C-alpha cells in the first residue's frame, strides 16, 4: 500500500495543500483523491504560520474522506498542539498563554478553535508504527519518560491532555521542548536503541527539528537520514520559509 509522511506544517495551509495536490492526494478544492493511500502527518500543524486552524480543518476532513474509500489519514500530536491546548485550557494563566505566543501562537487560531477541534486534538496519538518504522513527532526523550510501551505512551499523553493539573502540563511541555536527542554525540545511539527496544521497529521517523538545523541544506526536498539510516527527520522547515516536502515511503 502506498504510504506518505508529511512533516511539520506550522499553519502554512497553502503550501501544504500544494504538496498534497502535487502528490495526487487532494484535488484543487482540498478534497481527498488518494483512494486507499496511507498518509501520516507528523504533528505541529499549528503556530508560526497564518492558518493553523485551517490546517486542522484540512486534516480532519481528509481523515473522514479517506476512511470512506479505504484510505487512512493519521496525525500525530506535536508539542505545538499541546501548547495551543494548554493556552486554551489555562487561559487565565499568563505562563501558558505567554509561552504559547512566544513560540509562535496565533491569536487568530485561538479565536477560531471550536469544541470539535479541541476534542480531535486531544484524541491524537503521540506515536505509532508503520510496519517496521516507529513514527513520533519529536526527536526528544519525553516518550521514554512517559511509559515503556507505545500504548502506554499514548495513554499517558491522553491522561495529561484531559487533566486540569497545570504542573503536569508544564512538565510535559518542558520535556517536549528537547531537540536532537538522537543526534547527541554522547547518548544519541543509546536513545535510539532504547526507543526501538521499547516501542518496536527498526527505524525511527520524526519531525520537530527543522532539517536545516541538522544538515547543510537551506530548502530540504526530502528526508534527512542519520545514524546509519535508522533515524529519519521529515521536518521540511516550513516554519523557516521552505516549501516542505512529502516523503513517499512505499
């Protein structure tokens, strides 16, 4: 079955639609044309770009449309979705609201959020598997801190997102702010082995850190492989002005 992964979109709806249309997955009206294709969004749909809620609406629509024709659209939970949810839940807490704005939060997105959006965002998995690929949003050790199994990690994230414990939310966001854990000269190889041993797979796929930060490239046109191709970064740097890309993996 043909499978695609798209990295961090960060509110850049027009660019995301262009990528999806060029891949034959949507038409000019933004409706699903991918048939039985599998499509994964790596997370960070929102913040830093002009239309995060528009991106959420697009992904929600494609999920529904794809499911009616045998396709599958999955979206992972990114740290920017959590920041948005925290700023909404703790709207009177300047810590969460200021942190969200400081990291690219858009007031126009907050104003357009509906209960349907919030319910959907809270339902997103933190990690998943595509065959022998372990797919996560972030190159961060936050997942290892949550639980030793994939199912446990997803349950732990859901529990926090349905909690009113501000300290729990703050801890999660702090842990999720880590970058380049697998690229660490000291512990990166060990972190990779720990992830694959606990959660399964032969290769980890992530976004979160723009490829431009990890490689000598200004406008990435494909994924960045490292650690003997056992780690793959698919953040095409839309938040840094690049056009992004879709990776066809099968």
